[in-house]
C-alpha cells in the first residue's frame, strides 16, 4: 500500500501544479495571459494630439510613426511598457537601492551601495536643471508608460504576479536615474579595481602586474618613457580583503539585472 500512497501523493501534487498553472495562464483574476497584448486594431490613448501608428515586424520589434515628437515619445513610453515593464520595474528598484524589497536581506549590501552612489537622489536634483524642451520629452515618455499601467491592467506582465509585486507609477526622475545607472554600469570597473588592489596587497606589485596586467591602448603614445620592467602600480595597502563594503561589490553579481529579465 505504500506505493499506492506515494502514487496518490504524486497525483495530488501534479493536480495542484496544474491548478496553479491554469489560474495564472487562463487569467480568471486579471493576471496577464502570458504577456499578450493588442497587436491589431486601434487603441485610444488620452494625451495624443494626432494618430500614431505602431507596426511590429516578425520578431515583434516596434516601429513607431507619429506626426510630432510629443506623440512619438508618448507612444515610445507606451510601447516600452508593453514590452519591458517588468524589466523596467526591476531596474528602477535596483538603481534606486530598493531591490531588497523584492530579494530580501540578501540584497541589503547592494541597496546600501546603490544608495551611496545616489543615482535616484541626483536624478531628482538634476531634473530641475533640464531645459523645458527636454522636460517635455521626458514627461511625454512618462505619460506613455503610466498610460499603459493605468489603462491596460489586463496586459500587466505575468512576471509581476509571479514575483508578487505591482508596477509603480513612472516618473521623469526614474528615467534620468536609469540613464545614470546604465552609463555607470557600462563604464564602471570598480570590481576590477577591487580585485587588482587585493592582488597587490597579497602578492606585491610585480606579481600582481603579471596576473592582472594594465590595459594600455597600443596606439597611445606614452607621455614619458618608463622602465617597462617596473610595473606602474602604487602599492598602497588599503586592507581591501578585509573591507566588507568593498567585498560587497564582488558578492552582488548574482543579483544583477539582465536585459531579458
């Protein structure tokens, strides 16, 4: 009879999984039906001055045709939310130092780092410095994102339900913050700097230079001739291997946000 009880337990587990899948996919309570959205026909969006046309190719890539820039940016915001609202929400939480709201205590050090860098804090300040034309374009994009959130609740992405969160209203400061974050993320090499410093402190400048050589553009003319046998590394001991804040930069790798999340 033990095998029968095990089989019965397995069947019950399968039934529970199927019921959960049906609740998510069939969408009886308003959850997104596998991220489907209107691909044909017309949508009425408050705030547009003229009709806007959105064509999607065989891969789903959107091509937007508008009569003026304001409508173009608003449509772009709407389409961006249509395609990537969950990624946008995660990136906003990440860049503003709030990813622990989703990931829990594991992300605490990462949030401290991001708040120290202050992308969101600076974005709120710098919004006040932008000229009127730039502000209008940013605001139109924001209106497009928020129009999708407010008017298309049935199209909110499935990932929100699975993650147990809801999309929050977008703002111009959010867009500017993500611009800062993307620039920093594309150009920042702080992880390499921390690793290089740890190698210098552990092995010394000469050995560290062999393992972690300096990247120098061969097309650049040196400002002055130096002895190539002597690595140009300053052996300043910072105790990098013992600094928990520095090490947190290296430990945050698994929590990075990918473009296809």
